[in-house]
C-alpha cells in the first residue's frame, strides 16, 4: 500500500519517525517551498494562481461560468 501525504517539513519528519517506531516503512521523497512552481523548460507558475484554479473551478462550474 502506498500513501502520499502533504505536510509541513516538521510534521513530515514526525510522521516518518512515528512510522519507524511502529516498524512501518516510510520515506520523505521531496520538499518544496516558495511561491511558485517551476518545471524544467517551462515558465514559473504562481502557487496562488494554481490554488485559485484548483479551488475555484467547481463553484464557477456550478454557477454556470
């Protein structure tokens, strides 16, 4: 079973430590920070714009926009 979790860096460390104490395999695969997402060869994307698109589409859709 695979579980993906998004959290603060401090919480990620705590979750990994608790998993270790319980004998459960876990690993932290990446860390991120800042106010934009930049993919190789692409323009930076504002996290605020990404959040608005992700969180706003359903209310806009339901309102017929």
